[in-house]
């Protein structure tokens, strides 16, 4: 940072009178870094684990986006040999009805991550919105919402999700809505907790006095000030939602076939693990989708850890 | 009244209220079912008479509050109604009471949970406390890295890796935990070792990290600093000053993780095809057997609430500030 300043000052000084002058240095216009430059400087300081996490997430996103281009075969394309071995034609073999495992892994990235992402967004929309309203309003709405959410949180979410899925059926839309609503209770708690301390600030009071509506106060006054914890929580919630959906699919009540999904892929190929003594590669096949899930969760956790450290560290400095 | 007793009673009342609210939510879920599920359960061939009889049996002709009170009081006495499965369109009823389905499985699940808890609680407390005492040492870092990895992995991944290593490649343990009522105790312990080990790995990670955080938090408080400054030995600091205040966080940690066990058990039972309540619930969800689902959900939720209640009460009872009021 200091080197940049002196450089700018030197160039300013050079233009003025060719020699160094303290007055010129002080008077020189300090160049403000663009947002991109600031992000790059922040990234350069990131530890190795965060870099690893970001690289993994980037690769996953690219795979999910370009799944049809990358996958050698179709998502539900069936080949004559079920449980086929690893060979040149099918790099990771075929599954229980003869679908290419690699192709399903690639399409699975798209389906599993896409559904988890939509669910997390929805839960932040519901939980974050209600949390902000409760924090600003602090009246009976806050009381009712908080007590109701206490009760919802008293039921383990996987059990609750199972119960609701038995009622509404295992379609993708009901899966997304049920998990988003159950997960929004946690988001509500956090948003309310961090927003309550911001909502009593003078500038919020000023905004309300000059007649801004609830929407403005939420979006323009409070939200920017509670962003760092919410962003970190978004990463953690995404992991949690992702693992919940994977667990539900693994149990056979989540994403339904023929949609490729990592959780159900583990379940479908699980019996192969018995043959590991004869053919280790076959034994590893059911672990591939599980490993894909684990790798993404670890990666997101690394990035969130670094982000939390960075944002809380910045707060310490000031 | 003694302040401890008052707080405990207050907490108990809150727990009972939560339990009742949760039971209302679980009960009313059945009325969210779209359309007439009598027809759906009995099949298209059911005559109007059989459907009407089925509706009467479920009490659908009575108002919802009356049904709720009947359901909840009989559930408290251990009667959860009869299962939807085994009913035929002709009116032949081979369905079984939900209690008969759940009873033996509940014992199996409790066995597995207690088995896992007996290994994991002492192990996690030991790891957590030592990691907190020697924090930032190599030991601490290694334990932390290992637990972060197990936290981030789904339970079934841990389970399958264990199967791959300990059952398939080196056949030490059986990969399927099939037990019956007649299985002798030692055989049962042997057959359920892999599920118990999986659960242990998953919870130890959580419990150890939370214990470590609780102890570090505690060791940073001013009275510990004071005890050190006045010359108390490290052992005395831990036993006389830190531990009395540590019981509450430790109890919370244990209860929280035993409650987590309740959820983890569902997935682990599915992996090892273990005849427990979790497996039953998943099967009931796929066949939409609502009475079984409700009963399982109520059992799981009640366990979860009661464990949290116990943790809170331990926290209140061991709180030195409440025990010695001014």
C-alpha cells in the first residue's frame, strides 16, 4: 500500500519539478484503486487453503455450466453392460442399469449444486427478509415470529423434512420449498441477531424520520452493514443444504431418477463395494459421488473460514 | 423458593409447552394431505363403504381439535394407531399397530445410539480438553484438521469408506448389521461395530470442536487469569476454578451431539440396513404410511427436545452463580 502511494507521489512530483518535494507528495492526488484491483490485492493475500477452496469451487461451477459439452454420453443414456468395468470407453464404468458413471457425475454436479443453490437463495430470501422485518419492527410481529421459529427449530430438520416429504411427495419443487423453509429458520435467527444492533443506529433512525419506507430501510440502511456475516452464513448454509439434499437423495426420498444426482448415485451403486477385494476400482465407484460431495463441502468451508477471518480482521484494525 | 428450583421449573414448563406445540405441528401435517387419502391408501378398487369405514376408523368425521386430543393422549400411553400398509381395497385389514412396528426397532436404535455415545463422549471430551490445554501445538492442529475433514463429509461417505476398509478389503467386521431379537449381546455388539464407529467419527468431530471452543472461552475469562496470578497451580486452576463453570457448556455440547445422533442414526441405519426406527421412518416415507411417519417423527422430536432440556437443566443446576445466591 505504501509503495503505491510513494509511486503515485513520485510521478506527481516528477511532473511538477523533477525533484522530490514533500509538499508535492502531500498535495498529490491519491489514486483510488478500482474495485477489481482491491479484490485482486485481497485475493493475493489469501492463504493456500482458501485458494484451494476457490479453485475447487470454480472447477465445479465450470463443470456444472458446461455439463452437456464435457459429458461423453447423455445423462440417462443406457448401455448394454450394467456394472461395467473401468475402461477406455467408460472411464468410471457403468452403473446398475448401464449408464455411464462419468457422465452422470458431470450432470450430477449441475443438478445437485443447482438445486442446493436455488434452495439456499430461497431460504435467505425468506429467512433474511423476515429477520430484517422482525429486527426493525421489534413489536408483536417479532415476538410471534421468534417463538414460532423456536418451535420449528425444536424438531430435527432431517426428520421434519422426511415427514413433510411423505406428505407432499418427493418432487424437486417440494424438496426445494421444504428445505428452504426449514433452513430459513436458521437464517432468520442470524439475520435478526445481527440486524437488531444495526437497527438502533442513528442513521437508521434518520432514514425513518425523513420518511423512508420499510423496504428502503431494509435494503439501503441495514443490509449493507450486515453483509459480511450473511455472506459467510450463505456459504455454510449452502453446505448444509447440499448435505441435507444429498442425504435425502441417498435415502431415496430426495431427487428422483432418472435425474442424475450424487446422493442417489451412491445408493444405487453401493452394492459394488462388496467386490472391492476382487476389483478395487469397482469398489471405489460408489465412493466417487460421495467424494465429490465431500470435496465441495471442504472447499466451501475453507473459503468461508478465510472470509470470516478477513472480515473480522478488518474490523479489528479500525 | 430457591432460585435454582424456580429456574428449573420454568425451563421444564417451557419444555413441555414446546413438546405440545411440536406434537400439534406433527399432528396437523396429516390434514395437509391433498384430497381424500382414504381412497389413495385403499386403492382405486375400494368401494365407498370401505372408504367410509376407513375414514370413520381414523376419526375423520370428528373435528380436528377432538382428533388431536385423542391422538395425543393415546400417543402418551404408547398407542400410535394402526399402520396404513396392509390394507386392501376389499376391506380386508392386515395392518399392524404402529407400536408393534416401532417397539423392537426402537430398542435397536437405542442400543446403537448408546453404543456410539459410550465410545464417543469420553473420547471427544478427552480430545477437546487436551486440544484446548495445548492449543496451537502440533497435536491441536492435527486433531483440528482431522475433525474438520470428518465434519465436512456426509455420514454415508464415512460409512462406505469404513465398509471399504474394514469389511471389504480387510474382512474384520460384517458390512451389514443384521440383528434380530435373538441375537446374543456380544454378537450384537460385534455386528453393530461399524455403524457405531461411523456415528462415533461423525459426532466426535463436532463434540471435540465444541468442547475445545468452550474450554478456550473459559480459560480466557478474568477469574482464571486471577487464579493464575495469585499463584494457583495449573491443576488447581483447572479443577477448582475452570471445571465448576465448564459443566454447563460441556453438558450442552454432549446433549447437542446426542441430539445430533438422533438424526445421524437415520442415514447410518440405511447404509448398514440396520433394523432401527430411522430405517422404518424412511420406508414409511417412501410408502407414505402417515401414522408410522408421525409416530417416528414424534419420537425423534421428543428425544431431541428432552436431551436439550436435560442439558439446560444441568447447566442451571451446576451454575455457581445460581447455587450461591447473595
